[in-house]
C-alpha cells in the first residue's frame, strides 16, 4: 500500500539540500617534479626537437625527456656548458639546441655529438653578445636567431661569421628600441618581427633599419596602466595578443587598433599579470599567470577553468612557459611548479565530481549501482555515502540520504531501478530492504523481512530490482532467493533453490535479474550460474559448470548480463571471463580472455555501433564482435580508477556510458572517443655494455654503426617511442638481424639485452607504436660490429691450420713408413684370401640369380593367372554381341538382295512406260500400267526396310557392347610408364567389375557407392591389378548368391576404397598371413598365393595402406587408402 504520513515520519530517509559542485573532468594532467627526475622545480622553457625528444630548461641544467627517463646536461655531466640556470631554449632546423643561460651567455648544443659552442659578452668586442643574461630566444621564418637580453637590448646572430648584430635603446633617435630589457618576441603573419620590451611593443621595419613603436610611453592606451609586454602570441585571425603586468590586450598589426580583454575575451581572468598565452590547435586558449597558475578557456565556456583538479589546483604558481608538442600535448612549467602535461584532445574518459556531504572526500565515492530516467536524470547508489542525482544539463549533483541508522549513517544502495510507467525509483539496500520513491523523493513503498510498511520479502539485502512487462516486481536478494511481487494483489512469491528440483534456481544468492527481448527473465547467481524463466512458466532453465560441454559455463559466479543486437546473451563471471549464450539453442561459447584482459568481469553493455564494452579489474575493454578485435583502456587513458564494482554500469539514451567504481564514476561517449593518429618517432636512447653506460664519440641516437671489442659482447640497447599522450601504453618490437630469426614482441619494455655474441656484423632494429596502437614501421636501427678475439680471426686460424697440417704430415710420414713394412707381409695373405672370396662370391651371385628367376616366374604365373581370368571374362562378354552380329548378317544380306531386285524391276517397268510415252503408243502404255501393281510393290519394299532396320539396330547394339568391353579392357590394361598419372579410381573399378562380370552376373549383386572424389597420382595398370585380385577373391568367396559392395570416399588428402563381400570370410588364425607370398586357402592349382602379396607391394609403393577385416561366415572387407598426390622422388 502507499505509505502514509505517519509511516513516512518513521523513515530515516530525508531529502537534504542540494550540494552544488562544478562538474569537471578527472585529473587531466601528469606532474613531473623531483621524484620524476627533474633536477629543479623551476622550469622556464620547454621545446621539442625534430627527432621528437622533449627539452626542459631549468634553474639546474638542461633535461632531455623521452617520455620515461630524463637525461641531464649540466656542468657536472657536460663540463663544456657555461652554466646551469637556463632561462630560454630554441631549436634550429638542424636539431641544435640553443640555450640562454642567465648570466652565462648563450650555448649551442649538438645533441648528436655532445659538442657545445659558447657565445658570451665581451665589452671590447662589439660582435659578441651585448649581455650574458639572455631572457628570450626566437627564430624567425628565415631561420635567423634573435636574442633578447635583460639589459643589453636585442641581438641577431650572423651565422656566416658567428657574430652578433646589436639593436639598442637610443633615446631621442627614431627607430631605436624603447627599452634595453626584452621580454618577448613573435612574428606577424606577414613575417615582421614583434618585440615586447619593458616599456612597450615594437615592430621591426620592413627594411630592418629600425623599429616602429606600436605601444610606448608616448602612445599608451588609457586602459594600459603598465607597458611591460611579458608575452606575445599571434592569433590565427592575425591579431596579436599580449600579456602585461596589468592584464590581457590585443593589437591589430595593420590597423594598430588596440583592445583590452574586456572588449574581445568573453570571460574574466582572475590574475592581471599575464606571463604566457598559447592558442591550442584545437581552439582552446591557455593563459599562464603570475599568481593564479595556469588557466584554460574552451570556446563557448562560461569562465576560465583552473587547469588541474580541485586538490591540486595551481593557485600561487608562477607559470613561465606553455608549449604544445606535435601530438597536441600541452606542457606547462614555471617557478617552483615543475612541469605539467595535459592532453584534452585525446581525453577519452571523465570522472564525475563527488559531493563532500558529511565529510566524504571528493574522490572517495564508492558507486554500487546506477540507473536513469527517460529525461536524462542519472541516479548513483553508493556504499554508505548516500544517493546522488545528476540532472540533465546541470553541472551540479543532488544528494539524498537513503534509509539507515543514526549510528552508522546511510545504508549501502546495492540496486537501483527506475520504472518509467509508475515513475517510481526503486532502491535496494544492503540491510534495510526495498524502497520506492516518487519524483519528489517521497517514500511510496517499503518491503522488508520479516515485514515492512508495505509488505514482506524473503530478505533485507537487495541486490537487484526489475519491473516486467506485466508490472510485476522482481527482487533478487543475497542468500534468500528471488521474490515476485504483485503490487495490485499484494502478493509475494519466493523462488529458492530446491535441491531435488533441477528446474529450480541453483543458488539463493541473486546477483541480478534481467529481461531479454523475448520477455524472458534471466537470473544471475553466486555459485549457481545463470537461469532463464520463460513467460508463463515457473520452470527455470539453468546453465552452470555442471552441464554438458556445449552448454557449460566457465564459472558459476555470474556477475552481469547484456543482450546484444543479434540476440546473444553476454554473461560476465567472477573469474571465468565472458560467456556467450545463444538463447535459440542454449549453446555456450567463452570469449578468449586475451580479448578482455582479465577473467573477472564487472559489467557488460553495448553502444550504438554494435561494439561491446566490458568492465574488468584492469580497465575497460572495447570488443568488436564482427572483427574479433579488442582494445583495453587503462588508467593511463584517463580512467579515474580501474577498480569497478560489479554490475554498476548504465547506458543512457544518448549513448553515454556511466561506470561505477570505488573511486567514483567514469563516464564517456563511445561515439566521441578520439584516437591518436600521430605516427610516433622511434629513437635509440641508450647503450650499455656490461651495465655501464657506453661513452662514444657521439650519442647512440646518431650512431649508424658501432664497433665492439671481443670483451664487449654483452650489451643492452634502450629505445623509446617519442609519443607523450600516454607513454605507458606505447608498445615495441625489436630484432637483432643475424641473431634473432623473428621480431621480438617486447610489449611496453624499452630495452633489449644480448650476451655472448659471436664475432660478426649485426643490425639492431626497433619499431614502436603510440598509445592507441599506431605503429611506426620505419623505427630506428644501428649496425653493431662485434670484433672476434684474435684466436677467432682468419689469419690466426690459417696459421693454426698450417701448423696442424705440418704436425699431421710428420705423424703420417712416420706411421706410413711403418705401415709399408707391415703391408708387404700382409699383401701375400690378402691375395690368397681374395681368391677364395672371389670364388665364393661367384657361387653366391649364381644362387641369387636363380632365386630372382624363380621369383619372376612365380610373379609371372600370378599375372598369367590374372590374365587368364581377364581373357575368359572378355571372351565371354564379347561372345554374345559377336554372335548377335553374326546371326543378323544372312537375313540382312537376303533383304538387301530382295530390295535390289525390286528396285531393278521397278526401273525396268518405268523404262518401258517412258518408251511408250516417247513413241506416243497409248495403248501399250495402258497395257503396261495394268501390268504394274504399284501399291503391292510399295508395301513389300516397306516391309523389307523395316526388317533391315531391326537387323541393323541389332548389329549396332552388338558393336556398341563390344566397344564398351574393349574400352573397359583398355582402361584395365593401361600401360604404366615411369611417371605418375592422374587416374580416376572409380573408372578403374568400373572396368574391372565389367571384365569380371562372368564371375558374378546372375548370382552376385554388385553395389557401387561412389562419392565425388578427385583423381589420384598412380600407376593405373598396377592399381587395376590390385582391384582385380581383391574382386576375384571376393567373387570366389561367395559360394552361391551374395553381395559385393564397393565404396569410394574422400578422406582428408587421400581416397579410401572399401570392398566388402558377404562370402565365407577368413578365419582369425590365418588373418595375419594373407599377405604372405605363396599363402593361399584355395585348392592346389586354384591359386598361386601371390595375388594379395603383389597387391600389398603395389599399395605400399604407392605410399598407401591396405588392411583387411573379416568375420568367418559373414564376409570380408578390404580397405585401401591411396594419397591423392604422390611426393616426387
């Protein structure tokens, strides 16, 4: 029944004030500080070299970063450096690193060779730097280097002479700088140099004879209170944005129009001192401030957003550099803040904010259940931290305290279900039963055990709630079975495990209740697998590990359910991976664990593209059922946490997915996931010999060939794929050609070690991928020459061989002299023995020839016996059609003679009638006409023709029959040549059966059961002889009537011929001897005993097999297996 006000007052569930929290992404940056390898937390410059390395300028030296490790360049590691406090970095087109060192001039580093060239100020030489305190370096579009100094004005490097041209402040002189302190530089779209100074903004004249002052003491806008131009950035639209110590401004370099931020920037900036401006390729605007850290503005936003999460915001940080690398990562550094790396472009996953109600930390929400409404409202049930509500289009969360106690607080919300028909939110708790709330969060129903305000259920720990198509409420409990509640009739029915009933639930621990497209209910359990309850029945169909193999689950602990568009049921298990059930036939298949990455499945759902999304303990897996391809997303891809709760997953109507875990909610839209399509550079980053860093004449990165001594054959090569989106997901394969036969899949391992290599030339190659699996097939390589020790050199081995040869010659010579003397005494004895052996050999050869002749005669006898059978059969077969032809010839000759006489008589009569016509003798013509009985003659001739047709057809039939017999004979007696021939075995069998027809016709039924089989390589004549030997034995074994069956089948790469008869069979005691030569069971004179021996030999030479099985009194079966293709000799 509906709850009344009195019942409601007893509840501890209270509607509390909504707590507003700004929805923001999960922590979207990586922090690099001292623990990560930075030598100092103050970073003033960041650049990327052409080969892909990142370079950081700090107060304590230069750092090269490959995404994993930092390599230092300071005065301890690189003594040639003139200092370690690096204020600015630029990199030229050749990859040289130009360093501005505070108070120590400018250094140029060649990272491939490690050489450094210094540039310092010399007051007595006007071609040197004007000031050793370089604040900013800048390359223009003509690759000219400009250096802005602290108090020495502007310098331009003249590469031809390695000297510097100076531009200074010259008061009262047109074209000079307006300040000696240079803060920033940039270049307009038409290539004119912009210089930001302590006293304003200037632009180099087109003829480069001086500077034009755009903003200075004489023409300062009213809105500008200070003239310090701390940073410059050219917007894609051509406007030049500049940050000052008093806010953000912009100027149009052509019209000279100046605007404060209030006139062009839609939001306010919380700090007036602007140190850096960067326009991201994706359209975001990044601003580094002096006191408020790093800010970001996304087009269409309502305000600037502090970059970073709430607990690690950058208030108080002095941001000095913002840099975007080639992949789109944003790097930021500053005074005391280390380095932050951001990537909003490839950010795939977001975390919802967690309310801090009742003191819960913002990242501590443990989400157990999720559901939503058609209008887009999302509800999140937590583990004792209340119920949270996210309204559509809002950036704030609502909070509802579910049932609980004053002592322990809100109870855990294990199950959520929204019924759109009744507009009720059903809430299942861990200890306080089942509740329903209306749209105003007022309690409507409450079920508990042993009783509740509305009714009773079998237990208070609710794990799953579902309302079916008929409006019945299904409630799954922990340990107390499944409840079906009829709210209208106020009746509850409980389904539990009945040990003696296989059609009952197999466990009372219910994990979930779900509905499939055919309205069947599916119930997942702990320990009992999954059950299906079809509409209108109360008999459960169960799947578990105890069923037959095709219907067996991989694990009985079932966690989650999903039905894909093709109707298949996807079932997650706790340790057995994903099982897929075909509901039409009940068969189960198990998804390969390599596709999911972990056997514990927390949740499964799908997207509009047909792909399956699977929660595991290692992350989120995207699986494509059509291609079988999968992709695992881990915390490095932006997932706040990879530890998800079971069945805490929800897909909205607009395709977004929400997944709950122990650290809040992960949400994303599968349709909007972006992939990193930048092919990463791959570089060698280190080379160690016996675990000591190799020190050569240049960097391993630049090396094309390395020479190693014999003692240096244990080495390790390090490498890196220089993509910084998520380096932990970069993958590698390597190969040392000359040693490795195949590529080695290293996974995320970034080194390869080799030891005890023989002397020789090898090439080490490595290829790498980015975080989304896009590979660079070119990779990096280096040739490694391992020089052999002297005892393995060719000249040493040649000398050794010569010395050995000389020693052998000495030994042989001395031994030969001794042997010669011994041999002479043995020669006479050998001669005598040789004569005796020769006589015995001649006698043995004579015996062998006699045996061969005897064997040939016996084989010939068997062939003649077969030939006799063949000739008898052919003679019998040909006799009948020949007799028929012979008996038809006399009557045919008689009919032909009669026909000729009739034709001649008719011709004679017609001649006389033509003569009478020619002479005009009509009377004679009349007489002749009366003498001719044309009708009678015509009838007679017709009878002759009919009789001749019958005789000719008989002759034709006989000749055709004879031709068939001859054809069979030709097939049977095909002459074998030296090479294999393609031969249809069925044709050989037919011809043999035809030839042997006298042995079986009218008494033995021959059944042919041929499948379509390929022709085989063989010697056809020999194979036909085998068929004849076996078929003759089969016909002879049948004393009266019987049946012989011939079956032909394709068997993998062979053809199987099975010949069975219903004859007398072969006794078991002689079965093993039937293939022995001269063994026969026939009477003396009836057989040679060689037929089956010859057949066995033929089949063996054809690389086939022949076997026999027999039952005495029932018949015998011979099985022959011949390969389709013969192996060439």
